């Protein structure tokens, strides 16, 4: 009888890509993959180690499965992902309940790791990060109609608060022909929306081709006949070129949606973050993006409480947010991470102040989002159907301005037979917090 393997993957879509590659290897090797991890014999916890909250979530999951192991409901625990890569032997020493701890470079050895722990061995493996191949078959863990498409991994930016380069290493782009071939395969399997991800999508190809090839990649992807939507996440502002914006404006399949993690608007704070720009240059960029791509939906993330952030810096951030009117915005309180330059910077901000500033930003963004949603009332929008909400007794989906998992939904009653993956026309009739309510027009 095949060994049952379950996986819990935490954190970002890039980590989810790793999980899908590992699951495909396990399935090919004959293991039974189960979505009910508590009923598996071997549980893989694919961890996130980016900030303190994510690390704690990873540890909590490991401890939860350790309890199930103690109760003999599961047999073995394997820890993979960013937390395992970042803390390696420390994690192995402090959590002996883990039968295997694998760094990112050992992801390709997941089949061997499962076999070894089932044979009673304890596995600790931390080969070079570059040993992990980013190509290969995947077992999709997203609904059948959309998929993330990783175009690169790692990062050459050296933001002082960020642990990612230390965890994931430098930029590693995938070859364009490989990415396009994978996209063709995904679309042939029924995917209609591709969400492009990397640590910084806008520098895709810089390491392979000596220049960013994201515009060329988008042009090639648009040639795939049955692909409907292409969405861009993680676009760093300093690398957004006119060429990229021109492709977005010209190609119907490239959605007028862009996620740009700005982090702040104060030039003084940005310099301490080792990021270029200031309020003036960012305002000019946003104006240029909206001029070149009419109707573009802009999402960003900002950070409060970075070391040395004064009340004047924070006020500048708030004024910028009011002026920019981002349709989507998330805000995080600064998390000091070991091994990053910002961890030891002077003038650390008290947690209470960081969180108060974060709450002020989100209150302001709530007002902006409410006003934006009110403007949608009366409009008819194309919606990608996701699922049926049995509690609300209606269907829901996403517009072109809504990325999976992080943005809002559109709730509607179906007047004809629909199924997940359909594109329908919905007239917006009302709003509800961050979401929209509407009715079918066809």
C-alpha cells in the first residue's frame, strides 16, 4: 500500500511553487498525496521564514503535527521551505520532533527524504540553494482555472530590512522558452489566468540576457490562444519601464493591474531601507503608469515603524497615500529580522507606535477603498467565477482588478448555470466592506 503524504505550504506563491514541484515528484514516485494532512503518514510542512509572524505560524504548524505524531496519528514530519533554509541546524536542534529538515537546495531530494524517514532515519540536508531546479512538472494546488507562474527566484536587491536574499540567494531567472512551454502546458490543462511571480518580476532575465526581458516574455505569453488573463505581481518601482507599460497597454491579455511594493514615500526612510526614490519620484511614476495604462489597478504595500521613522516621515507617507489613491494597499509594521542590516539600526521604534501607525494607514486606506468601490456601483464588470458560497447562498469571483487571495471578491446570484472558471458579466449593485455585490447581465 502506498505511503500517504500530506503537505501544508505556508507563505507566498513562490513557496507554493516549490510545494507543487515537490508534490509532483512524490506522486510520480508512487506516493499517495492527501489533502487531509492529519490523516497522512508523512506530513511535510513547507515553511515561511520571512517575518516574525510568518515564522511563528510555521513553528505553530510544526508543533501541531508534533502533537499528532505523539498521539500516533501521523508517523513522520519533514520540514522544508524558508524557515528550514534560514535556521538549518538551529531548527533541527530545537525541534527534534522533525524527522527531516531540508534546506531549499534539498527540495529536489524530497522522494529520497520520505523514503529515508520511513526507514527510520533522521535526515538533515542543506546543499547549496542553487541545487534546487525551478523547472519541472507541478501538481497544481490552485483551482484548475488559474495558476501561478514563477519566472525567477532569488533577489539582487539589498533592502536593509529583507532576509530574502540570504534565504533564497541572488536572482535566478528561468529561460524564456522554458517559462513559455510551461505556460502552454498549463493553459492546455484548463488554466485561463496566469499570475506571474518572482521576488522582483521586473528584472526578469537580467542575469541570463543582460537586460530585463519581461516585456518580451509577456508578448510571447499573449500568443497562447486559450489564455485569457495575465497578471503581474511584485513589480519593483525602479524597474518599471515605458516598454513594459506599453506592452501592458497594447496587449489585451495583460491585465491593467500591477502590484508595486513601495514600502514608504519618505526619501529619508527609503534611503535607510537602501531603496531609491522619494515621494516626488514615486508620484511621477504613478502618474506615468496611469497615463500610459488607462484604468490600471494599482496595489502596493507599505511599512510603518522602520528604524528612524519620524512623525514627519509618517505624515509624509499618509499624505502620499491620500494623494496616490491606490485601489489596493496593505500595511505592515516593521519586523526586525536577524541577519539584516536594519536589525541593528539605531532609533528602533516601539511596537506600540509601529502598530498605531499601521492602523492609521489602514483606516485611511479603508476610506479610499470604500470610495473606489462605490464608484463601481452601476458598472458592468467581467468576473472570473471562483466558487459557490454555501453560507451566503451565492456565487463569487474576481474582476481583473482583483488578484487571488489578496484582493476582494464579487458576490452574485446566478441566473443561469455557471461553474468555476467561467467568465461572466456582472452589474455591480452594492458594496460590502472590501467586496462588491452584483447581478448577472447575461
